[in-house]
C-alpha cells in the first residue's frame, strides 16, 4: 500500500526548498528578508498540522545551506545462509536493515558499509545496488525529501553486535520477517527486492 503524502507537506517542502535556494543566491538584504519570510510560511504550514513549534522549524530551515536537494539514506542488505540481517532500533523498537543518512564526502557504498559495521558489528562489502527509492517518510513525517539506496552486501568478517542505536541484531528468512518496522527506514518492498537480488545477482536494479 503506497502512502500518500499530504498536500500541505508537499507545499511546505517546496516552499522551504525554494526559499533555501533563493536565500543562497540572494544578492542583497531585501531579497534575503523575502526568503526568510518564505521560511516562516513553510514553518507555519507544518506547525498548523503538527505539534512542532514554528520557531524551531524556522531555525531548522535556516540551518540548511546551499542549493536544496533531497537527502540520501543508505541501507545494507546483508545475507547469511539465505537470511537477511535486520537490526532493532532503540528509538522506536522497530526493525530495519542497518543504515542511515550518508555524510558529506561519503561514497554511497562506503556509507552503507560503515552503517552495517556501526549498527550490527559486521565488516561488509557492497556488491550491487538493489534499488533506488523515493523515501518520503511517513512515520514520523519528515521535513525534508529523501532518496533511499539499498546495497546488497557481502559479509567479510565480524559478529552480531548491537550498538547505541540498535538493541538486537538478527538474521531472518523471508517468511520470518518481523511485522513491526522502524518508521520508513525499511519496508517490506525493500526486503522483497533485497531477497530477489540475493537469489539472482543478474536481476535489474529497482528504481522509482
């Protein structure tokens, strides 16, 4: 079932992105003041529909610099004996493939490999891109648009080890996948695509 992003969030995101980009290229204080007002309007729209305060939203928006682009979320699809590695997030108790936001300067594959090591205790090597997905998150609603890249990874060494972000590290067969996922970090769609790539390395990369 595809989640439909509320129109108010689409509008607020677009206003924020336009104001961030405009502020970056503003040539005088008059222009900057106009774009700052757009930051406030985007914040007011979101605040009206959530429990977030307008002032904190404005501060968040103003902390973003440069040309506005989607963020990048990377995930490692790691298999052992035909089972997929999932970690339980301490934040909400839900399960997800290990991963997180890519840092500036990261190679995408290296970011996924690092996240698997940090969250699950395994040194891995990314071997294939399973899919590139639109990652508009629904639970909780995220302020910023994001893309998700899932990499099929091979274990090189290590052993299962939780982290300060994860409480459990477990391998699951497709028919054993827990029913509670961690927000939009990993969904059943991503898991099914990962199993398909694992069983057939020649299958094409999935993309939105």
